[in-house]
């Protein structure tokens, strides 16, 4: 096969993926940028308003609150999941007894649908018949559901997200540890390196690429969280868990303000891109 035919063959293989990516990612993104400049309720004619939708969002207390809630969700969720999953994965890698059982136990929640997980924990956190009921009876009081408490609702959702996806992060880190050279760890042990020194000076640098990849994945996932919050709290109580994705859904499909909803999507895209680039730049630095 000559060079021209090879290029044609490669183009034919790549074309279906490009078409799929363009129709499902590029076109909706461009469409959101376009619609954000219009006032549109779906059935009525579009009215060009320029940057008025963005000004409307900036002036909206609920939008500002949803932006801060999204950032708060990310800043809490990412270090909690990364830290716990990394340590547990390393403990499994070092040869904990019952390795297969623990791998199965940690990964089991990952196969559950997020919708099902949300409904299950919504029931479990119900103070009338969830696990809070016997605890409240033991203390002699009626405990309030954390999902109904503005100060606790977001962290309750973060806990559920952590519970469901902890095993997935553990498996990724465990796979990354498999690429480490056992000879290096054995040499460190022979030289008298302590377990803590080996972990921080050898294990983390050798698995840094995996750590960076999982962190970036989790940052993106935290910024676009939707299903768990939609099922468990619908953004309440008092907008305490209303993140940008949920605010976009409410603005566009409940209030039928597709222009402002598209503007929320654009802002979420810009925020996600900026934070992802910043995190990737920091993690790509040679810190060791």
C-alpha cells in the first residue's frame, strides 16, 4: 500500500469517530455559545440580546451561590477521594490478606447506577425509617436528616459520591502501582528506608502520572456532577446543593429560559477548561 492509499485508509477509520465527536460534543458546544446570545423560550422567536444573559447571571444571587457550591464540591471531593483511594490502593498493593475480597468489596458500588444509589441513600438518611432512626432512639431525640440541613447537605452528597466511586479510583491506582519496579522498592528496604519515607520519596514519584491522570478525571467529574444531587436533594435545601449543572437544568428546562441556560453552560465550560488546564499544569511540573 502506497502512502496515498494509507492516508485514505487511516482517514476512513478516523472519520466515524470524528463525526460522532463533532455531532455529540463540538456541535452542542458551539450551539450553546450561539444560544447564549439570545432570549429564547423554545417555541417563541429568538431575540438577540448580546451579553445580557451573562449580566443576568452575574446579578443573580442563586447563580453566584451555585458557582461557589460547585467549587466547594470540587475542593472537598477531590482531595478526599484521591487521598483515601491512593492510600487504600497502596495497602492492597503491599499484600493485604484477602486481596480479592477487598477488591470486590470496594468495586461493587461502582456497578450500581447513580440514580439507584441516590434513591437508596435518600432512604437511608431519612430520620423516620433510615439508619438515623435507631440512632435517634438511642440518643432519645429525633435526628434531622443531613439532606435537609443546609450546612450538611452538600457534604452528605459528597460522602455518597465517595462511597460509590472509591473502588474505581482504587483500581486505577492499583493498576498504576503495577508499573512500579519491585527492585526499586526492595533496594529501598535493604537500605533501611522507613515505610513513610519509601511511600513519599519513592512510591508517589513513581506513580505520579497515574495520580495526575486520576486527579484531572476527578476534577472534571466534580465540576459536572448532576445525577446524585438531582436525585437526592434537587438542589435544596434553600439552594445549598444547587451546583452549576443543576442550575443550568432548572434555568433552561423548568424556567424555559434557554438563553440564560446556555450562558450557564458556557460559563461552566470556561470554568472547567480553566481549572483543568491549571491543575494539569501544576501536576505536570517536576516536583521531585
